[in-house]
C-alpha cells in the first residue's frame, strides 16, 4: 500500500508539472511524444523528474548530448528529439473522429484514480465508449481461453450477478472466460470494460468483433494503451493484464492453468494491492490447477457472488430487485431435477452409463436429456454429457 501511495503522489506531481487542468492539446501532444520512446515508461519518467527536479515535459527540450548523459540510448534519443509528428496527428485525428473516443494520460483529470496508483501506469490510454465507467467500481474476471462448460457458466453467472449490484466487469475480451464475463454483464444490462492487447482500430480477436459492437451499443467501454492501428503481439498481452488488474478492486480467476496469462494478471493484482479471488474446479482438470494454487496461497475461494461481495463490503449497492428476482426465479426453476439428472455427473458421463444407471429406455433418456439441455442443466460434449446444474 505504501508503494501505491508514493506513486499516487508522484502522479499528482506530474499533473502539476504539465498543463494543469483543464487539459489542452499541448499536454496531449507531450504525452503522445513521450509514449513513442522505446523501453520508456512511467517509472523512467519519474526517475527523470526526481533526478533533475524538472517537470516531465522538460525531457523533450533536452539536447541529444544531455539525454546521453542521463543514460538514454541512441534510439531513445532519436524518439525524444524527433518524435513522429505524423503518428501524433493520426492519433489525435482518431480521437476526434467520434464523440465517444478519447485519449487520457496520467496528468489528465479524468485518468482513472486506481490505475494512477500502480507502479507502471500507461503513459497513454485510448478509449472508445462510455468514459464515465472509469469512475465506477470494477471487478476483473479472467481465465482460460478454452474453458469447460462449467467455467463458462461460472464466468457468465458471476459477472451477471455482480453487474446487478452495479459493479462494472472488466476483462480482456479474449475468447473463453473473458468473453463470457463480458456477456454476463451485458445480459444484466450492466457495465463492462474490455481492455485490449491491440489497438482499438485493430480489434483482436476478430471473432469477438460482434461482442465489441455489443459492448459499445450497451454503453460499455473499450480501452487500450496501444496506438489505434497497433496489431496484437505476444508482448502486448502481459502489459494489457496489468491494466485489467490496475483498474479493478479485485481480480476473480476462473479456470487457469499454472502457466497462463490469468496467473500473470493475479500476480499484477497482488503487486498492486488488489484482492485476488478464485473459483475452484475439478482436481483432475489442468485448468483448475492455477485457481487451486491461488487459493492455497491465500486467494478468496468463490462459490457464489456473496463470497465476492463479502470482500468488498464498502461497495455493496442497491440491487435491481425486480431483475434480481427474475434471475433468481429462473435459476431456481433450472435447478428442478428428476431421477435421470441424478445419473449425470459433473464430469463427462457416457450415454450408455446414463442409460444403465437410470434403467430407462433409450428413447426416454434421450428425450429427457434434450429437455435438460434446453433448460441449461446439462451439456452434450464429446463422449457423453456433463451436468451443469442441479442436485
């Protein structure tokens, strides 16, 4: 926490050093120039401010010789002394081409307060959508890109329930758990923020373009620290993950292998003094290993939305009672079970095993399984069926 306080004060120092609010075009151009410098970030900028006593924008006025004496290499010096004005112009043009596009930087009065407290906040944050969501309480939900039905269900329903409590769901819009979390929030007519590992004009993955459109259409928000046309690269995603956690009060992990981006996000969360929570899973499923490891290390075990809300008593808010009752009723009805459902396990159960256990004719078994599928109680998978809900 002490580290966050120090960086919060430093952000305030930078805010005072560059064009005090309201922000102007000159301030934006300064930060867009600084953002071009390779291997250069907020920490390096702060070292310059502290070492020289000069405001951050003074860096752009130094000569090549002076920059070399400060330890900058040739590529950095070129970027500082000769910033790409064409790129800066294109970035500003992008932000001005639609009323819901914007660019923020650490000294901007609307820069997210929580994000400004982390050790390495982005120098630039490109946004498309509802900027007001940055001031809303956020919980991040992350997990596998190839989750089980159980993982998808948990991500969707927990996100939906949190959204009903006016909590914004933040994730990375990747396939799998991320997408399910965004969809769960949208299903509750709630708020969601997607932080991308590519530029906002180069959405990735392409298959989630319809999801991005739906997020924007329902007053959600897309964010990226990368210039709008930036293509996705492997190095972008760990950087993206620190923003996902940095914006949020806590990170909920659902189905993550031991070596995964989700565990990188949880590591960032711990460094940023954020809460880490995890949903347990099948001990035989490799995707449960990361979650179980986090729980062993002290992460909060989550079974229901109340487990999450208990960790954040200060943000409990008035729930939309009518909508909550409707979902509760739907979920309760879906739990209605028959004898056949008792013969389907939460792991894959072969059809012939279900028939043998139930002692029912095959046509009756198939008819009831179809009904259960339609009600969201079971799912047909390779090798048989798995139970999603029920006793």
